[in-house]
């Protein structure tokens, strides 16, 4: 399908430059997608003649961004855990709830009891909600199965979701090292061997995941255990990710940089050596402010320091039933600005180009010619309004690979927010 997007008030792209460089902004613009890829973009007066034969989408004067990239989620799960949320509000910590059999292990027991079709349907509904916020690509982790078969079926479900119509692109990550399951409670080494010797070869053999992740933190897996697991994953051709330095500074960020991981995620407890290591590497710092907010941890990852040091930063939702129950990626961008010291353009870069870098996809998070034909249309006049008017569903249309996947009822008839401003008379 060829698609010509016209009537763009502002076309905003983050394809070039570093984490703190300003975006490219084109007023009165077009985007032409041909064969699922961006063929051309720029001022409306420069649209190719041959683009006129394409299907059309009218942005109605709104802002167009590259499709947003949510580079860290745990979207394949069954039941929700509002009962634990209430306990946390009463003073229980995340670790206390986990020690009492809740947390990740509650979701493990729940997932094991559900059918593939039920898990597929539940996850599809949740990913459709992501589209409403302009998301066209979602990383989805396993990690709530923790047996060979349950981890494999979680990843098979993620593959089915990627092929489903009307949903974001799904990039799967194997997270068998999410927690030690109850049946291995007295044998941590045995479980690590299961991950290394059975799970990883099975995942790689079926081509079910692009990445292997490890929860390396206090109460989870040690740096030595993480390195053993990630080393085997690397041998099997998987990219590497690490849940690093969330609750305690164990050196996870430095480990990620040393191993050449595509991302180190969370980083609330990162130290200066970790910041320096990420800044001097290609490893992306994926920050998850929704988790800090939801768990009421009282501190956020040092986004400003990371950007100033030269590290590439991504912002993601960490969507999961226990510590960040939201699919609103633009809200994470607002947190990045208001709670973590980022500029508006830096935060939007972090949910587009930064997220793409955290998934090792140079064709995502940009509208440069040749990139994936993913974009989102917003009923705002100025891209800064997306953060200024936070928590609001500004999206009117979402396109993945040149095909609309997220029509919003009445969206194209909505005037862009901001027309009533001082420039309205112009």
C-alpha cells in the first residue's frame, strides 16, 4: 500500500544527531510511503508528482512524528495485580510483596494456568491501547513462564501478535532470568543452568527472540549469573539487554557496556562509573520513570546527567502488571521532562529514535527516506504541546509500514490544539 500524508502542520523527525541535538521540523509538509517504506518527505510544495496516485491521509494541520517506540514492556501476562497496588499504598514495599509470594511469582502462577489463546487475546487488547498513544513498535519480554515450555509459548504468542493486523510491530525478548521460580527455590544454580543449557538453545533454535535480558539486581540475579546467561545468549546469536542498577548499584550498567548490550534498563542506582561506561559505548540507557512513579520510590534515573555525558537515552513504559501498569508512552516523555530534567525535544527523541536504538533498529523512530513507514498524527499545532498538555489522547491516526492501524473515531475532524493561541489570526 502506498500512502501520501498531506496537510501536515509540522513534520518532526529525530533521525539525525545526538541525544541532545534539536529535531528537524518542517512546516506545511508531506510524507510519502511506498512499499511500506518512506519514499520521500519534506515541504508540501516538493511532493513528487507520482505520489498523487497513492491513498491519502489528511493530517488536518496537525503534527506528525515518527511512530513511537516502546522499547521495554512485559506485555504478555494474564491477570492484573491491583490487590498488590493497594498493599503498596498501605506501606508494603515491592520486595516485601515479592518475598510473601506476590510480585513476579504471582504472575508466573497465573500465566501457567492460562491458555495460549487467552493470553493472546489479553495481550492484543493491551497492545491496541498502546496504538492509541501513537506507538507503532513494542518490545515484549517473556519472563512470566519460567519453565522451558511456558517461556517458549510466551514468545510464540509475541510472534503471533507481531503478525496480527491493527497492532504495533512486536520485537520479542527472552527474559527467562526474570526470577527464580518456586520449584528451584533451593537451587539457584540449577535454574541458571536450565536457562543456559535448555531455555536459550530452544529459544534460539526456533528463532523466537531478538534479545536475551536478565534481571540483574538485589534479590534477582547476580552480575556473575547475568554474565553467564548473557554470554551463552551471545554465542547463540541473540542481542543482549540487562535490567540494571534499579534497586541497588551492582554494576549492571558497566556490565552492559562491557558486553556490548544494546541497552541497560532502569538505572535508578547507577553510579558515575556506570554513566561514564554508557556514554563511552553504544549501549542505550533505557529509563522507566513509570516504575519509579508507580512504586513511589522517590528517585528517578539521572536522565540529565546521562544525556549531558553523551549517552543515548530511551524512555519506555515498562508496562507490566506489578510495577508500571500503563501503555501511555507520551506520559513517560512528560515524566522525562517534569521529573527528570529533559527538554521536550530530548524526551520525544527518547520515545522515538532512542527507543529504536535500544532495539537495534536503525529504520525505526525516524521518517528519513528508506526508513519503516511508521508515523503518528497528533491534533496539536506545535509538537511541544504534546508534553505541555500531558495525559491527553492527542492521536488522530497511526500508520505502521504504510498501513493505518489506529484510526481514532472523529480524529481527523478534530482541530489541532493550539489554534486558539496568539498566532491563530495568522
